[in-house]
């Protein structure tokens, strides 16, 4: 490997380090066999679940299923799991094969490696998320009439795309902390799914509300609400802010640990 | 030592020497116990506000609140009356509504009753016209027998005859030709029973989806006429007893623990008529609110069930599933699988040994954690003022053993995914998405019917082993997973998970045998 690097390195010397890191990470992610399947999977899973739920929602009132826009985006709850896998692979795959040693030898600025991975994963997830969310929203309107006004719908869909990007960043940060792909995806899915379950089982309304406010998924998906905003445990943008805090917090801890620990 | 026993020993050695897995299993037990004994939940049943539900003759906790126009009957006798009219009022629970709307709720009841005194929870048999379920013969709270499907708008003649400990109910459209509904036996009914007319109307609940519902007490008014009695009726007048006021425990507005904040108790439906009865030219007009039925746990009912203390099972499940998948994918990751299969060339035995160790450990920690939670969790909730329904020892044992078995079989399913997919990340995701996500979706966003199908078909069906209180067809409740109710029985639900695990393991074994490592 070292001879290969010795051959390749001079050609990169002319470029700025950041671009070089990005180019390396982009090549790795692009050529990994599972990436394209996961991107397709994000779109298919999100749209399929959204349509299944929207088509089966009983419409006994003018406004279907409580909040039609939110209901039409239900598939995100499955799609985010695939986003998490994609992000976990981008970091955890290297720990699994030991390639991380080569990566860090070639790119010694470790925080820079993590940032490059985060940026590249975001660039891959963004179009998939945009397509998945837009298709879900449009199909949802077909099955569930009575959606709210355009500004609210745009906030819900745009916010959902941002939410999926943040879940990718959260997964990257967690994987950098845990350094094991399987354990990392377990941690991420537990963080996402456990808060709403615990909240629903909490017999105390205050605890329920607090659990919904701090959970990365329950808070972040508040951005999907278009009706009854005053009854939400947390406001739409504030909720997305909670998810962002989780994501960037995990990235920060991951970067610090990456710098401090022996890979 | 047989090859299988030798391999189990080898797998056990592998398992116990991976520090992360041992810690993970211990943490799984700790989170189940931690959430079960979580001290932060507060209820209103404390201090002077002692919550207690009357217990029916067959041991169930019951609601026994109604308006009762009665006289003592000594020995055998018959009462006949016509329910000439039945109307009701329920709160308007639409977004814009504030007051009451007219309407009889489906399980509003008006009819005749033979009861062992007026003590709440005493034995009874009653024939009644209901809001939307026709004529019924019910006794001792949990038994329900259907008669004709007469609507509440149609006058109906009802007759109740006591002979010894047997009570027979008949109904008629015209008071001339009578149809029998059935005969029930009330064991130990004393010679003198309270017999008469009753009206009651249960909490009206509007379900929005599985996680939100709103409810408020409703009220029913029935006009009785053509009242005739034969048999051992001493001379005397009718006494009117009104069931506890709506805020009393056992009353329709009782806070069943703090409940779901989405269940707004908006106070009793006012209406023009207070609960009670007035005599109207040879008959009575009776207004009542409450129910004579088993008490149901959950957001629309009263209190909570022991199932709620086991919510940490989800966190434990995620950990166990991760360890289960990694037990297999870890071997692929480092190429250890080649060494393992060189040492143990009989692959089926090797797989069986892995499943045995994993399942055994998961069962053990699940059993121990659930046992601790069921022993102490409900008492802690009660200490914090939350009403927890009592369950039999057999139910507790089933819930505890079921929780252990649920973790064990789910872990083995994850192991099978690990063999099939060979990548830890994918195997873990598939296992978590298959077991936890269906429960989450059915609880939060899906309409109840769709959610129930998910909980019949996916491995998440196995959470039915944790259901501790039964659902009753004759009580409209919020029978949802988050309130501890599942669409399948415990054994059926567990059977679904078992079928998934057996199928997964069989397919994994087939693939494992056929392919190169």
C-alpha cells in the first residue's frame, strides 16, 4: 500500500488538502458496491411506506388522517434507517477492514477526514432524500386531500430533507465514536426509535413531553407538522435544531476521539 | 463429550471473552430494570385520593356506576317493563365543538337488573337495551350475551325472572309474544335481592389514531313504562340510587392515573337532566352515567397495567439484537469463520451451538430483568400515585418468561440475518426494523386497523406476551399497543416471532451449508 501511495501522492501535491480529502472520500463512497443500492433503497423505502400509509388512511373528515402532509411523509421513518446504514458504512466499513489505517496514513488530519466523509455522505444523501420526500409528498396529496397551505407544506418537505441529512451526520459521528459498524447502527436506531416508544408508555404527561422534546427523531420530525402547531411538544424549527444538536454533537465527540485515540 | 456439547462450550468461551458482548447483555438487563423502576412518573392517586376499583364476584376489577330505581325482592319473582325511549348526550369532541351533542353512545345501557345489594362490585344479572349493540343479557361484569339487534330508537319490552339462583331474560316487541335471551346463574345470590330499572352510559372516546384519543363522560336518559311485577315483592316504594358522582373513582370521569395528555376529560356532559329518576305517570324517566362492566386499563380506561413497566424491553431488545447479529458477522469480519469451520466442519452443529449460547444468555438476562421489574415496578408506580391493575400470578409468570423468550428468539432471528447477510450493519438494521419499527409505526402514525395488521404479521407480534389485562368486547376502550393491548393472544404473537426465527434459521442453515464460508 505504501508504494501505491508513494506513486499517487505526488500527483495530489498540487491540490489543496481539503479538495484532496474530498476527492478521496468521494471515490471510496462512489465505488463501494452498496452505495448505489442504498441510494435507491432510500427512495424506494420512503416512497413505498408513505404511499402504503397514505392509501390506507381512513378519510372520514375533510382533513384526512389528522395532518395529511405529515401522514404522507411516514415513509421517512423507514428511509432514515437506510440513510443511517449508508453513513455508517462510510466510516464503519473502514474499521471493519482495517482500511482506516491506510486512510489515516494518507490523510493525517483526522478531523479533516471525518469532515470530508460527512460532506460526501451529505452530498450523496441529499438528492436521494429530495427525490424520496418530494415523491412522497406529491403522491400523498393524491391520496390525502386537504393539505395545509403551501408555506407549511414547503417547510414540512424541506425540513424532512434536512432531517434526513442530519440523521446521516448523526450516524457518522456515532460510528466514529463506536468504531464498529454493527454496534453503531444499533446505537443510531436505538436513539431514533426508543424515545417515541418510551414517551408513549410514560404514564406521566410531563415526562412524555420531555422525552418527545429531546429525542432526535421525535423532535426533528416536528418539522413535518402542518396543523396543530400549538399542540406540538416542540416547534418545527426548534425540533430540527434538537436533531442538529445531536448530529453535530456526535460529530464533534467523534472528531475529538478520532484525534485522541489510536485508530 | 458430544460434538454439540463441545461446540456449545466453545461458543460460550467465545461469547464470555468478548468484553463488549458481556457488557452489552448486562446493559440490556440494566435498561429493562432501569425503565421498569423509573421513579419519575407521578399520578393523582395518593394522599387522601385513594384509588381503588371495586372487585367483581369473579375477581376482576370493575366499574359499577349507574342510576338504579330499585325495590327489594324476596324469593322468586318477575319484573317486566318497556323501554319506551332512549336518548343521550355526549360531549362534542370535534375541534370546533365545545358543548354537548345529542346521541346515545354505543354501550349506553337501559334495562332491568337483579343485583346482590347496592354495594359496588356485587353480583348481578341485567337485561338491557344498548345504544348500538341491541339487546344484551349481561351478568357479573364480564359475561355478555347478545339478544336481538333492536336499535335504541325502537321501544322494547324486557322481562327478568328470578328463580332461585337462576335469572332468565326475555324480550318482546309488543309485550305479547316473548323471545328468550338466556338464563344465567348467580351463585350465592341471597334470598332478598335489589331489583329494578337502571340506566348508565360509559365514557365516550373518540380515537384519532393509536396514540391520541379524547374522551369525556356521556349521559343517557330512558323512559320506562308498563312496569309490572309478580312474585315476592313486599309493599313499598321505589328507591332511587345514583351512582357515584362523576369525579369519584370508579365514576366515569375518574382520572385513571394521569393518562395520556391527549385524552382530555372535559368534565361530564351537562345536558338538562341531572343523573337520577323521576316518576312520570306510571313509569320512570331515568338518567344515568357510568358503566357496569369490567374496568379496562389504558388511556381511555382506568389506570395502567403491569405491561407498562416493561417498556425497557425495547432498549434491551436493540442491544440483544446487535449482539446476536455480531456473533455471526464478527466471524466474517475478521475471517475467524474459516478457523471456526476448520475446527468444527459440521456447520449445522456449529450454527446450532451459536444459537443455543445466544438464546440461552438472552433468555437468562430477559427473565431476570423482567422478574425484578414485575416484582418491584408496579409497587413503585402505586407508591407514586398511579393505579396499576392487579393480575394473577400465572399472568405475571407468563409475562416474565415471555419477555425472556422474546429476547432469546429475536436474538436468534438476528443471528440468522447475520448468517444470511454476513454484514453486521445490514443484519442489525434488518433485525431492528423488523422487530421495533412495526411497533413504533402502529403506535404513532398508523390508523389502528393498519397497525394491528403489522402486529399480526411482523416479528413485533411477539410483544403480545407482555399483555397483562384482557380486552372486552362489551367495553369500548383504547385497545392499542401503547396501552398494553395487542391484536394477537400471547401464544399466537410469540408463535409469529418463532415462525420468523425458525424460517430465518432454516434458510440461514441452507445457505450456510451450500456456500463457501
